[in-house]
């Protein structure tokens, strides 16, 4: 009764006053859907391996691969099983982390993701959505596959962060102070994407900010509002995703990003997103971009430590239509590579890593990256 009285508008409140809907407390949901020992191992090993790749002590390539967004948990588990199989077979060259994005940023309006709206044709239901999202992530991690997620809201990590090996702050939120502060408190490496117009400096600023301790308001596991003092996250790094003015996956753009005046200490900690502005969200162009990145790696390039791919069981995308069934395993947001192309691209990337090793005298020491950074030419922007 007390809760109901707090969320029911009084007669004196305006008709536009929002009605709050209480959710299960983060700690309670974690108890209901616990992280198994197998999932814990996958998460911790994944975080450690990502850190080692970013610093160059592990000479593999980080590959973050999976659907643009997850809308059908059953199909996503099938995809995860396939990805785990190929991840194991290519594990000497690639660290594959599955993209499991349960929150979706929208430029104007649109489906906000599984964690908020688990039913495409019904109103948002975050209580059920968070439960489904956690159960899905727990099952994927339980397969032994590390998970990647974008942190769109600052509340979701309280429910899901213990299952995530790699996180991302997106192009639309990279300049947000609270997202930078939240990243400073998270226990996994965080990729900061360049802005949607292609500007790289805001992402670099976000990396520098998140490396410092901060204090900010947030949600405690108990569900209460609290003040969190973070220690700073030294594992944040740059993600180049292109922009409205063009792609930035090619060598000249990558070197320009590395030469920004404030990138000191970030050398080599670079992931390239083959989708979004680097392929105009076209799955065929994404495959071509991924293959071009593989050639950079094959030639001995150490500037790129990882690549992001949007891929699912069936290529392309579809628009949900009420009353019509969806194509199984096909994206409802951005276009994705289909499974056959994904397997081909992953195999090519693994082959490129093998060839890169042949160009490296001291394995794990990115000599080319250090040499590239020595140039004194600075750029103000990387919108290329």
C-alpha cells in the first residue's frame, strides 16, 4: 500500500506527471539468477585476456562479434553455441567476445532493447526485460564465452556488470559526464567510441576522464540511491566507428587518431568497429571493411588490437511488422553479416594474425605502433 501510494499521482499533480514503477532490486535479481562458476571463469578470463591484448602482452586479435541487438533469446543462444565452437578452434589467434547488447541507443525513437522492451509488440516491461537479459547473459557466459555489452543507462550495470567481460560507451553518450564516471567504476575494459560525426577527441577525453577516481550518485545493490566512489578504470581504450563524414578504419585515419595531442599513454589500445560509420551500416561493406582490416594486420600492423563485427545467423535486417512472423536469426536493427560470411571473416582474421607474427621479431612488442607514434605532427580532428 505504501509503495502504491507513492507511485499513484495525487489530485493536485499535473496530468503529465510520470508514474514511477518499482523494479526488483539489483541484488535480488543477482540472487535469483546467479553467476555460475563456469560463467565467473569465462568473465574473469575474458577481462584478463582483453587487458593483455590491449597492452600487447598477448599478441592475439580481440574480436567482438554478435548481433547488433538481441531480441530473440532462444536464437541468440543458438548463435552463441556456434560462435563458441569457432572461438575455440581459432583461440590461438583470436579472442572472440560475443556482442550481447540488451540496450539500444536511438537517434529519435525506436525499440530500446531487450532489457527495456522484451516484447516487440507490447509496451515496455523492464522488470521482465532485465530478468530475461540477465538469464540470457548468464547462459552465454556459462558456455564459456565472454560477453560484450554497451552501457547505455547508468542503472543497467548494477544488474548485469558481473556477467560482462568488455563494455562500451557509445558514440551518442561518450561526452556524457555520468557515463564517463560510471565507466571509471566498472571492473572490465571499456571501449570509448568516437562521436557520430567522426570526431575522436571526445572519446580520448572520455578515456582520460574514466581513468581518474570519481564520486557520483547511483543505485546500490540494495536498490537504494547511494554515492559511489570509484577508483578509476585504466583499461579504457579507443574505438573507431567512422562517422557522418566518412570511415576511419584505414591506416591514415588510425595514425591520425594516434597523433592527437592527448593520446599519450593510449598507444596501440585501439579497436576498430567495422560496422556503423565504417560501412554505412551495409553488411556487404562491413565484410569488405573487415577484410581490409585483416590485410592491415597481415602486413604486420600493430596499431589495431581489436575489431568489432555485427553478425547473426541470417544476413541483413528486417523490419518488425505486427501480425507477421520474423525471420529467425535476422537482425531487427542494423544489418548484420550472416553466419557463413562471419565464419569466413573470422578465419581470415585468424590467418592475418598468424602472418603478423611472422613480421614481428619480438612477439607481443608492437614496434610499428611505437614508431608510428613518434611523429610530431598533430591533428585537431579525425573526421575523415
